[in-house]
C-alpha cells in the first residue's frame, strides 16, 4: 500500500485519505487500517500518534514488521481511547513486553496478536470485555489456558499453532461459558479429555481440531458428541489410523453443517447413524480408506449437501448420475469414478441440480448429446465434460444461459456442427476447449463476444475458412491453439495487439504462401510459434529475429527456401528451432550459440514485468489432465511429443531434410544445453566437429545422409546422455569410437553406408596405419564473425518468479494447482 494521499497537500480532509474511515455524521475518524505497508526495516511505533483520534474504534497495524514501541510511548497510550474496540497487531514482531501495556485497553472487544514473538505465558486478565482473541502462531506453553480464565465474555478464541503440547482437558476452558469458536489446530495435543456427561462450552459452534497428534480417533469421535451446538467441525490430518467409524458421538451433532475429516486413514464403511446429520452442507472425506456402496450409504440421505468430496477412498460408485440427484442443492460435483459413469447425461440435469457451480465428469463413458437443460444452471462456472463419447451440437441454451461460465471443456468427444450457434452469451468465459471433436465450418463471429477469453483450444476438428482478424481484439488471449484443422491464411497481424499472447499454434492447417507480414514482428511477447505442416513458402523472414521472447519456433514441413536467416541468432531465448523438411539452402549459421541452446537463461529474465499474480492463477487453473499445449518435435529416429510435462527442459535444433551445404560450424559444439540435434539428409561436407564432445546433454544426435568426411571424433564417447546416434550414409572413414559407455549400444546400422569406416560393430577390420593418417582435425573457426553484432545485445525487462510459474503453467497443467483451484472454487461458492 502506498499512502500518497497522506502526503499530498491537496487532500486536506483526512477523511478522504486512503485507509482512513470517518463517521459520516460527525466526520470524526473511526477506523485506521495501516496493514501491510511493506516496511522493510524493523519499526518502533509511537502510539501517542493515535491519541488525537478520540472516536477511534478500529486500528489495524497488522503485517508491518513492528518490533516494539518507542520508549514511554507504548500501547498504554491507547487506553484513553474509550471507543477502541478492535485492535489488530498480528504479523509483527512484538514480544511479551507489549502485554504489560495492554491491560489498560479495557474497551477492546477484538484483539489479534497472531504471529508475533510472544512466548511462555501471558497475562491479559484485565480485558474482560474481550469477545475475540487471536493468539495463533506464537510460542506459548500450556499455562496459557489458565491465564485466559478471566475472559468471560470471550466468544472466539484462536490458539492455532501455539506450541501447545500434551493433554488438552476441555474443562480448563469451563469459565469461558460464552465461547462459540475455538481453534486448537496444529498443536501437539496427543490426548483430548472430555469428561463423560460434560456440560461446559454449551455454545460452541465452531471447533477446529485438525493437525493434532491424537492417535485414538474413536475416542475423539465419541466425545465430540458433548458439544451439541457444533455447526462446523474440522478433524483433518490427524492420522486417526485404523479407526473404525461406527461411533455415536459424531452422529449426535444434529446441527452440524460443515464436517471435514480429510486425511485420516479412516477405514470401514460410514456408520448409518450419519443419516441423522440432516443439516450437513459440506462434507469432506478425501484421503481415507472408506469403503461401501455409495448408492446405499447414509450419505444418500443427506439431501442438504452442497459440497461432497469423496476422492481417494474405496467407495463403490454408482454408474449413472441419477443417484446424485438426491443432492438437489449440490454446488460442486467432482466425479471420482473415472471411466465408470455411462449412458446419457440425464436430460433434466439442469433442472435437478440448478445450483451447480462446478461440474466435472470427464473421462467417463457418457454418450448421447449434451442436455440443453445445462442452460438452466445459471451459477455454473466450470463445466468439464471432456473425454466422453458425446455427440450432437453444443446446445444454444447452454451458450446463452450459462452466463457465469468461465471454463467450458468439451475436448475429446464426438461433437458436431458449428463451433457455436449464432448466439453466445459467455462473456466471462476464460477458457474454451473444444479440441478433438468433429466441428465444422468457420470460427464463428459470435465467439468475439467472449471478451474475457484467455485460452482457445480448437485443435483436431474440421474447421475451415480464414483466421478471423477480430481475434486480435480479445485482449486477454494468451493461447491460440488451433492445429489440425483446415484453416487458411493470412495470419492476422492484429494478433500482435495481444500483449498476453504466448502460444500461437496453427500447425497442420492449410496455410499457404507468405501469410506473415512484417507487422507480426511486433508480437514481442510470443513464446511459442508453431506453423509446422502447412504450405508456407518463400524465405524465412528476417523479422522473426525480433520476436524477442520466442522460445519455440517450429516451421517444419513447409516449403521455405533460401538460407537460414542469421537474424534467428538474435532470439536469445530460443530453446527449440525446428526448420526440418523445407527447401532451405546455404550454410548452417554458426551464431546459434547466442541463443538459449547455449546459455542458461536468467531465472527472472523471462517475460516483461507487468504480468501480475492474476495471470498465474489463470494459467494454473487447469482444465482436466495436462492437455494444454503439445509440441510435436520429430527427429528421424525418435518422435518427441512434449505434452503434460514442463517444456522448460527441452532444447533442440532440427535442420534435417533440407539442402544445406558447407561444413558444420564448430561453434555448434557450444550448444551445450541441447538435447536433440538433427542435421540429417542435407548435403553437409567436412568433418564432424571435435567440439561435439561438449554436448553433454545431447540425447539424440543424427548426422546421417550427408557427405561428411574424416574420422568420427573418438571423444564422442564422453556423451553419456546419448541414446540415439547415427552417422549412416556419409563418407566417413577411420576407426569407429570405442564401444564403451553409450557407444556400446549403437549397432552397425548407425554407421552403414560409409565405405571407409572400420572396426566393431562393422565387420570391416581396421588397417591401423592407413586409418590414422586419414584422421582430420580441421576445425572451422572462420565463420565466427558473420553475425551483425550491433543489433545483438538487446536488454530485457527483468521479471519475477511468478512468471516462470506462469510459463510452466502454460505448457503444463500442474495437478497440484488444479487441486488448489478446485478448493478455491469451493470457498467462493460456499462463502
Ligand atoms: C456516527 O456517529 C453518530 C453520533 O455519535 C452515531 O450515532 C452513529 O451511529 C455513528 N455512525 C456510525 C456508522 O458509526
Ligand atoms: C510521540 O508522538 C507524540 C505526538 O506526536 C510526540 O509529542 C512525542 O514527542 C513523540 N515521542 C517520541 C519519543 O518521539
Ligand atoms: C522485547 O522488545 C523490546 C523492544 O524491541 C526490547 O527492548 C526487549 O529487550 C525485548 N524483550 C525481550 C525479552 O526480548
Ligand atoms: C510457562 O512460561 C512461564 C513464563 O513465560 C513460566 O513462568 C512457566 O513456568 C512456564 N510453564 C511451564 C509449564 O513451562
Ligand atoms: C470481533 O469479534 C466478534 C466476535 O467473535 C466477531 O463477530 C466480529 O466479526 C469481530 N469483528 C471484527 C471487525 O473482526
Ligand atoms: C440416529 O440414527 C440412529 C440409527 O440410524 C437412530 O437409531 C437414532 O434414533 C437417530 N438419532 C436421532 C437423534 O435421530
Ligand atoms: C449399490 O447399491 C445399489 C442400491 O442399493 C444397488 O442397486 C447396486 O447394485 C449396488 N452396487 C453394488 C456394486 O453392490
Ligand atoms: C434420496 O433421499 C430420499 C429421502 O429424501 C430417500 O428416501 C431415498 O432413498 C434417497 N435415494 C437414494 C438413492 O438413496
Ligand atoms: C450409450 O451407452 C450405453 C451404456 O454404455 C449403451 O447401452 C448404449 O448403447 C450407448 N448408446 C449409443 C447410442 O452408443
Ligand atoms: C484427447 O485424447 C487424446 C488421445 O487419446 C489424448 O492424448 C489427449 O490428452 C486428450 N485430450 C484431453 C484434453 O484430455
Ligand atoms: C547434394 O549435392 C550434390 C552435388 O552437388 C547434388 O547432386 C545433390 O542433388 C545434392 N543433394 C541434395 C539433397 O541437395
Ligand atoms: C561429396 O563431396 C565430394 C567432394 O567433397 C563430391 O565430389 C561428391 O560429389 C559429394 N557427394 C555427394 C553425394 O554429394
């Protein structure tokens, strides 16, 4: 936060200042919120500064690195503020000395001292008005409980992560008869004592006992019945190993609304008495070992359930959706059955589950069409029906009615017709995955209404027509993935208005001619450009060297001619260059060692700074199963499909199947980060540079079908990562490198078609005298200065860690984040 208003003289009325709130009638200051001011060094506060605000009710100084008070100007100065009710000092560095001056603040109702440096025990007896006390994240000992007994007005107490050890006897809190919320989580409590027929804490509504060390779960579940008012109960992550779940106490909590028992290793089937919990709205049971037939389980009677999470258990799941229709209030349905659900999606689904916000039933065997009634689910945010056998069109009612939809994932079905009908009302849509279907026709203009769209995935359909220029106006687009269609050029230079565009994949289409113009060079944020398998011709344009963030450039399988432009060496961040299967001539540029094929990329030096946290969230919000972007990178010997894994690590150069001539520059041996190098099927002459023994990461090295001469450098045996190697059909001579390390695995066919090669695995025996005289060590260093140095050293904006995550996210949908998002949605929906 930056308090410009506070120093700007034009804001004389402090009621207008940021972080200051005044009473509208009296114009007196009633609240000051100075949280998280980003103060770097330890701050010592003069609390007299606040004494003029006699009407102050609320003061928030949390997260400011405050270490203490100026001498004689401590918290006691606030005791004159008789209206002060709310004080938040959390996430600072106060120690116990702050407590001595708290006693005078008798009007306080809410006090947070969370995450400071308090220790041992504390004394705050005078604060009898206190209703809410947060002491979490300090290091107290167990005598803390007795020091709280005087706080008889207390309704809310947070002792999370306070280092509390050993036995927790609830009777120690008996005097807090008004207590409604108690958080004891993340402590080292190993025994919970609740006396039989306990009558204390009758008002307790919220209890968090997660992350404790209690082993005997059945005892806890039993005694929990002593808190009849409980509405929310957390018992997560307690490793109640091997506890049978037939316990009465829990079932007595008839007012319970939210129950969290994730990660406990509960075994057995859920007890029938759970059907008594008729108020339950939220039930989390993931990561246990529960068994039983879900259709005939007590859960089916809990018809008020809105959120039901069951994953990672051993339940028998119904094969149709109908049993779940008992949950007419359901907001989240996350199928856990994988390949089990089948038949049609019931046509009435939208009417039966009108509150649904999150539905994923991907990877099942649903057939038939998408019910039009989805359009009745006005709250739907996330809809994933991908990887089923659905047919028919996308219902217009869905495209009009689900106006809150942000994620629509229909990949890998057999959907037909136009992508969308004329009418779409999906203005909040961020991600549209329609890949792997049978859609036909143009990209409809109606899609231009989806102004929030970030990712468009329509690969592997039968879409025709030209690429619409209006896509350049959907300003948040970061991924346009449309390979495997019948699209035609040109590629609109309007795409360069898309500041966030990182991936443009138009491979395997019908784009012919020279559909790129110089205006495209302004697309300086592009990370991936994949135009392979089209019918592009002409020279590779020089301006491509200006796509300064480009990491993956794939132009394979086109009709490009002319030389490999030296300007491509300006792409300092280039990791993958695939120009194979074209008609390129001339020599291999030596300067490619200016790219990231050679040097480590600065960790922070990735994308311009203005990208913010918002992006990371959106990137990582994966739809189902790592489908984001695929790059097919094929060498003769080995097809690399980089999918569902971070592309971070892939470095490659493929110039195979062209008409390149001349020698292989020895500087290619400096591309030390390269994993795959393919120069096969050209007309290269000269020797294999001895520098190739530097390519320590190379896994695939293919130089076959050229006109290379001389000896195979013996030190190539140092390439320990090498899995694929071929020099077949050249004019090499002399002794084959020793058959040790990786070279022991290469057979005769890797060397065939070189009449003068000898030694194992070839049958020909070496005549030592003759072959050694043929060895050539000629290196070519003369090309080194070919590049135009002046335009070379471009500086790039430094960015942050966020960005690298962003990139990983683009290329790789991390299941962890998917999980995170899933919970996030839930929080949004349940709150
Ligand atoms: C503003 O102050 C007046 C007079 O003290 C009081 O009656 C009123 O409740 C206050 N309003 C707020 C929003 O605090
Ligand atoms: C604390 O602030 C008060 C009020 O502005 C001022 O009078 C006093 O001198 C300050 N104390 C110190 C030690 O700076
Ligand atoms: C507590 O903090 C104050 C102010 O920073 C400091 O003077 C004092 O020595 C600290 N006391 C302890 C016990 O660390
Ligand atoms: C708890 O800490 C207080 C002082 O901070 C100390 O006097 C007391 O002995 C400690 N009690 C236990 C049980 O360690
Ligand atoms: C103060 O505490 C009460 C009781 O727990 C709570 O209802 C209220 O929301 C708190 N006020 C603030 C501003 O946090
Ligand atoms: C709870 O369920 C059990 C068995 O399912 C039943 O016998 C009992 O009467 C129920 N208790 C209440 C309070 O409904
Ligand atoms: C589960 O219970 C339902 C309803 O009682 C029944 O129709 C189904 O056959 C059961 N499934 C299995 C696998 O036992
Ligand atoms: C659905 O709930 C009703 C009670 O509301 C119950 O009678 C019925 O058996 C439940 N259906 C299933 C499949 O359990
Ligand atoms: C749909 O799936 C069901 C169940 O798997 C099957 O019986 C039915 O024949 C399928 N219908 C079509 C049209 O494929
Ligand atoms: C679609 O199916 C293909 C082939 O089975 C698979 O590789 C791909 O991951 C699927 N796409 C999605 C989004 O699940
Ligand atoms: C390679 O060069 C030879 C001789 O210059 C020529 O005949 C041949 O066509 C060339 N091959 C390729 C693939 O360009
Ligand atoms: C290989 O190169 C030699 C000379 O370097 C040339 O005479 C010969 O024609 C070339 N062979 C092919 C197949 O290009």
